[in-house]
C-alpha cells in the first residue's frame, strides 16, 4: 500500500493539489512532538537520537 501511494502521487489527477497542502509532512509540520518511550526497552537503552527533544 505504501508503494502504491508513493507511486500514484506522481500520476496527474490522482491527488487534488489542495489536499497536498494540508498534509502533515508538508513544510516540516507535525501534529505534535513524538518521542520514543521508554528510554530502556528489553534491558537495552534506546538510541539518544530517538529520545532527544
């Protein structure tokens, strides 16, 4: 499904140009900060880059 979505975006008329303006990842916008928790999982420390703010 991801592949179909990614490829179909290149076909003219598949997605309305107004819809693309409102997508979450347009202009580096996110709904809210998302972090990985907990910091230790299965007795292993999660990489710092995934838990940094």
